[in-house]
């Protein structure tokens, strides 16, 4: 039971990272019905950008006191801005021209963009894993036999805070309303005076910025990264988005935590080497038996 | 199509029919290993031929039926491992017919068995997932492409895990053993390519092939025309997978080894890039695209790297950039020439249909603006 509770904590913090990535998938899919395969790599770029910012700040180990808050805030914001811009550039260069093309074309472009980003990161830091500074002192809270580390609390809190901010933005601001309108019907939204190009770019900006935040968090959480990190993480986060119901923000969050739990439990009770197989099997099973996900609504076939 | 016709009419009379041109291409292919080249070149030809088989198989799924399969390497893996388990000392049994231990089904039988097994897995994966919308299918096949090699890696008591399966049986014809010379493998692969080109070509014109293309253009309309979309798509998956089984046998028997590294996601994208470059749905285009990328990997990048080193750029190794190049090919082709370098006329029309729509819409908009002034 203790092991189970401990893995519950581990799974939730792992799930926080997947949830942040899944939000980007679900937002982009919600608005232009594209599986943005490059999104997982934007997340890895987030870790790379964070590392670059920390190096600029001269941080190589644990930071304490007020400096910690400044360092964390600057790094997260920096990584979010840089990743957001990357997302916007990718959309502008690779996806915008193909918005009305047959479905196959933007999907293939997305795979291509993913390969391009991965290989640019390969040039940047080489093929081996790169160490990431610990940054945050990691005291643990003990609850009986279960321990919760500070960085686990950070992941969960950050994921939930960003999620709430996003929810408020999408449902309580004019720009958020424009995003929802564009997602429902691009042509009608345009006729109502919404600039759909700007709105779609904004969606990529926010989704990629969240991946940037996840990138920083995962660097601190795992203590290392490498250029292909985003491939498996991206696939798992997409699984989370589908599990929650693609296009649904709360669903992406729920799916992220569930996938994190699945992975932690598989690692504990079956074996580490089967965890990817189990998670991807969940993807296949959800798509077969409940393609609308847990919180999604079914969509009619558009002619 | 128009280009091909114009090209054809400028040729000498005996070469004006497609059949004659195909025969000429195969005659050249048969002569290639003897044109003053070494064993390394023949080795390349045999490998490239196996990838032509894979590209032709994926072309059935992506090119003809328009289903984006991102885990095609999984079927290649299944075909290869099926061959490896049934033609090596790997399985720990001692039956009287094979006193040396293991299972040693004759190669030419296994060719059919392995492609059959790959086809069965195509149906097993396809049956539940082909009802999904196109983009979900892409991600499910991607997931499947991850699960299969990982499973082979994990089941190390049967598959040798990371070491793979070695000392596979070599093909024999009567008392002639293929051995380690790439030449007989090349001729075998060439024969298999001829067979698959013939099959793919006949399928394309058949009732099934036309149903695939109808689904590719508009699945809903095809369903309303009375096409059973699920079985039609299943057929594409199964036939495409069976081609990869052929390629798996050919390549595994030539390399004498299968291991999970040969079947990573990158391989699926490599084959997809061949299709995108050459022209999805067009058999000559797919073959050319496949050969160009194989040559790029084997000759052009190492040569260009040597050239750059000669110029003093010692730190550049272009062989590491091949996946970057595939990514650029996928993006650039889709943006600027989605029909590929050697397109089929029909596919070209489909891929540019959307542009025509926007121009029509734009034209209407202009008329409307004029009218309200």
C-alpha cells in the first residue's frame, strides 16, 4: 500500500509534465484539427532553452533564498517566450499554407518539422544526454512512509496554476472567445471580424509556451535531457490529450495525470521496459473503444 | 500522365508502349552489377532494391488508399522476425527433420509465410483502427510502430533481445547456395520488385484499386457509392504489409541478422520520404524516389562530406544530417510540390483541388465586391 501511495505521488508529478504538453496538442487540434507532431520537440526545446538561460545566469547547481524565485521565474518565462515564438514560426512556415490542403499534407509536414527540430537540437548539444542543473533545493515532506519531494510539489502546483490561468483566459477574455469561435467555424468567425490567422498563431503561441514551461520542469525533475526526449514524451502527451477528449482543456489535464499514473504504476508493478508499450496500448484502446475520450463530445462527420 | 505521354512520343517506336519501357528498365537493372562496378555497388543495389519493395508496399497504403501509416517499419519487423525465427537455430527445438536444432523452413516457402504473417498483423491492427478518422490512424500506427520493436526487444528469451537473431539460413536453389555474395540476392530482390510492380500495377487498375482511390479522394462519398470502406482499407493494409514481409525476408537473409534497431520510427519516415519525394501513388515515381534516397544515404552524403573535408570544413559530417534532410524533404515537398517529382496526373489534381477552390472563392469574392460598389 505504501508503495502504491508513493507511486501515486510520482505518477501525479509525472502526469503534471504530460498534462502541460497535452494542453498544447489539444489546443492546436481543437482549432485546426492537426496533430502537431513537432509539439513534443518544442517541449524538448523548452528544456534546451532553459539550460541556455540558466547558463547565461551562471546557475550550475542549487539556488536558495530569494534568488531562487528570481531564477525560476526568469527561466520559466524565458523558456515560455522562446518556445512560444518557435511554435508561431513553425505554424507560419509549415502549416499556414496547407490549411485548406487535404489532411495528409499537413500531417506529413508536421512529421517533417519534428525531424527538423530534433536534428537542430542534435547539432546544438550532440547525441548524448545532457546534464541539467538541479536549481531547486529538494527537501522532502514525509507523510508516514510516503515522501513528497519539493520538485514534485513544484510540478503539480505549476501545472495546476497554468491550467487555471489558461481556463480563465479561454473562457473569460475576448481573445479566448475568438479562439473558441475559430475552433467552431473558421469561416463564420472570419465573417464576424475575427482575424483567424492571428488567432491560430496565438493558439500556437500559448500551446508552445506551456510546452516550454513543461520543458523547464522536466529538466529540473529528471536532471538531464537529450535531443530525442520529446518523441516518446510527445506521444504520451498526445495519448493523454486523446484520453481526456481531444480539444477539451480540462480533459487534457485529466488525461495527463492518468497517463502519468499509468506509467508510474507500470514501472513499479510490471517493469520499466514495458511502460511505453502499456501507455501506447492505452492510446490504441482508447481510440478504438472511446475515440471521443473521457470528457470529449462526439463530432459528426463533416462533408 | 501528360508528361509521360509527351516523353513517350519522342522515343523510338519500339519503346512507345509502357510495357516496352518497363522491360528496358529491367534489362538495364539486370546489367547494372556487371557495368565495371565492384561488390560494394552490387551490395548497395541489393539493399536499395529491398527498400524499393518497402516503398512499393507503403505506396499501396499511403499512395493508393490515402491512409497515413507511420508505423510501417513494424510490419517490416514482423516479417523479418517471422523469417528469423523460422529459419535459424534460435527456437530451442530438436526435431528429426532438422537435426542441427531450431526450425529451418526452406527460404522460398518462408517468403510466402513471412509476408502472410505480416499481412495477418496488418489485418489485426487494421480491423479495430481503420474505422478511425485519418489523423487518428496516423497516431495509432505511430504507437504500433513503437510497440512492436519494443516488444521484440523485451521478449529476449525468444528474440535475443538487443542482440537480435543471427546465423539465419541462406536461400538455396537446388544445390546452389546464395552465400555471402550480394549478386544472387540482388537478382532475387529484382525478381521480387518485378513481381510487386506487376501486382501493384494490376491492383491499381482493378476494382479494389479504384475503390482505394475513391476512398482517398473522399471517404464519405465512396461509402455512399456502396464501397465497403472498412474491408477495402483492410485490404490495403494487408497487401501493403505483405510487401514488407517480402522485403524483410530478402534483407534478413542477406544480412544474416535481424535486430530491433533496423525497425525504428526513423525507418518508417525514411520510407515515407521516398514516397513523398517520388510521388505518392505513382509506381515509377516511388521507385525513383526510393533509389534517390538510398543513393543519398550510401553515396552522396559521404562523398559530399569528403568533399567538404577537402575544402577544410573538417567538423562537418553530412551523414549525421540525413534525418534533417528527410525532414526538409517532407516539409518542402508538401509545401511546394505535394504530388512529388514524378506525379500521377490524378493525384496531382486531387492535391491541388483545394487551391482551385480558394481561387474560385477568391474570384467570387471579387465579383461580389464589384457588385456592391
